[in-house]
């Protein structure tokens, strides 16, 4: 098991960095490109394990994908243009986004396709995807429709559906939208507010998709079986990846950071909204629109006086991947922070809400928690001067990276296992830390 040892805090810094391309947009660009006619060109595609799993899976389905001068070229064959063969097995690795969204594109498969994943992904809930896709006409075979491995066989006679997505899951919503692409007629999705990358991507390609925005829900209408052409797309930087370096800067002394070309879609900036309410004063500059997505440079400075927060529930779905690092910031804030209705956190790569409580207690933070909420008693003077071992936490990449940021800013002698886990989503994480100035043992 690969580990990392951190014995010193990071020194003050003033740097400009770029983070890896947005993982959610990267996977969507590959999947949507596989349904387009012609050769799509995708720039700034990260070489993370989740992206490589997506590429390898699409290649098994007959999609020609190659790289030239760091640009990804993808030759799509149009809607339902996969080259299906018997007994195809696709390994999604650790990527829930790829596995769940791909199932939506397989609803017309004439043969059984088996989807497998690693131990972490195999524990995650797939019933939420199976239920709506069965309504289209697809069939599933498995020991438990709730978990991988799953076998799906499509239908020639798909029917459009009305689907009510209640969890605020962008993956569920997007899987249904992608299934609707290959389904005749109009599919209607009424979805609790969540990331809207799939909708923006398809609208930017002039696909007949309509979004009616309500206060708490979006009504999305998809008219299926409309072909669309290939595209050129530049992936902006990932907000979830940026969050670790924003937190690093806030918790360090006398430091400044600019992160260039980051996706600042409103459905992804819940993290920024939350920490600004805590006194962070993060700013967006050089705002512009690239292929339907808002992009900006992010500027952040050290902050001595973070405040506690009674976190508004409305931000939960827009910050779901950043809550571990938010909890770390709350541990250094003045006062008691409250976070509620976060049961979805325990359905990620690991039971993150449970693990957050364990981690914070380990570093000396008082915490009260239950299955869907956590109360953090912040200590602005929090200073660690003992050995900390982070070990066997489901190989969750966000647990690893949050632990590294804690070690670099709070002191102590840390041994953090599962170092390889960050390769699934953010392979440049450690190299960017080196660029900022830290020298690992």
C-alpha cells in the first residue's frame, strides 16, 4: 500500500496554477461525442483513471479514440452508433459517473453488456439508475439490481418516459437524458436542482432539449432520435480539484493563489458560496463563456478569521463533492458549524460523512454527528503536534487529498495511506503541490 509522510507545514506562497480538466465534463464530452457524427476534438482532457476507464469502455463499444499533440480525437458514428458484440464486459473502475451515464446509452443494445467496477464502485447504489431505464424498455440481469456487476440488454422498442428525480443526483438525471437521445418521442425529466452539465452540453450542440427552471426543480424535455454533429471542446479546470488548493491557501499564512480557467457553473459553486459565508472572500475574475459553460480565474488569500456556518441546505447538491474539505475549514473556524441533510455523502466512494467524523476527532476536533448531519465545534487555534495515521479509508481519493491539506496546514507528523487513490480523479494533485513549493519526503 503506497503512503505519503508529511512532517512539516507548507511555507507561505504566491502562485498561479492550473488544475486538471473537469472530470464531470470530461466524461460527458466523451460519452456525448460517441453519439455524434464525425470526429470530435477534446482539449485539456485529464489522464485520470476515471477518464481512462471511460475511453477504454468506449473503445470496447467500437468507438475510435486516439491522442495527437495532447488533443483527444473521438470518431463518433451517430446515435446508437456503438459496434455491439456478444459478451462485452466493461470495467468502469472507480467511476460512478461513467458507469451510470453509460447505462443510459446502452438502452438499445441488441446483446447483453456487463458493467463491472472496483470494490468501492460495486458497493454504490445503482437501483436509482435501473428503475428509470427499465421504464424505457431496457432489461437488467444481476444478483442485486442495487449493485455492480450489472448486465443490461436493450430494446428496439423504447418508449419515452416521465421521470421524477428526487435525490438531486446529476448522474441519475443525465443517465435518463442520454437514454432519451436514442428514444423516439419526448421524454420529460422533472429533477431536483443539481449539476446541469449534460443539459448545457447538448443545448450548445443545438440538440432539441428544453429546460424550464423552477425554484426547486428543473423540468427538462428531450426530443429523441435527433442526430447531431461532432464538436471541438476545451475542458475547463475542475472546481472540485480547485477546492483543495483554495482550502490550502485559506489555512496557510501570508499566501495568495490564482487558479486559472476553472468551471464556475452555478451548479458547481456551492463550495464557494459556503466558504464565502464563512469569511473566505474568494473572487472570480476574467469571467467568460466557453461552449456553454461559465469559466473564470479564481483568486484567494489566506484568511485568519474564518466564521462558523449554519449551512443552508440549498447548497448541498452543488457542493456534495467538496464537503470533506469544507468540514476541515469548519474545524478552524470560530464557533459551531452545522451541516444537515447530507445522507447522500454516505453513498459516494466511501461513507464520507461517517469518515469525516472519525478524521476530525482524530485530529482533536469535537464533533457530533448522525446518519445525515454533522455539528463541528471549530477551534481557530487548532494545532497538531502528534502522530496521525490515515489508513484504509476505502481508498477514497477525497479522503486522501483532504488529509494531505490538513497535514500541510495543521502541523503534526502524518502518515497517509492510499496515495494512489488520487489518480482516479486528480493525477496532478501532488505535482501541483510541488509547484507551489512543498517538498515531500
